C-alpha cells in the first residue's frame, strides 16, 4: 500500500479505482487489481 499526500494521481492509474473514507482516512481501493491500494496521510 502506498501512502501519499494526494490521492488524485493514484485514482487515475486504473479505471476501477475508488476513493473510500474509512475511520477518518482516505483510501484508494481496487477490487479487480488489488495492487493499486493507497492511503492518504
């Protein structure tokens, strides 16, 4: 999982990426290709 200050570029890496808010943190998840996970922070 990558940790970055901005998730906008990571959301554009794959068409199935979604930005999700969990426990006050922003995550990028991808069900079809889990290697595109990321967290903002």
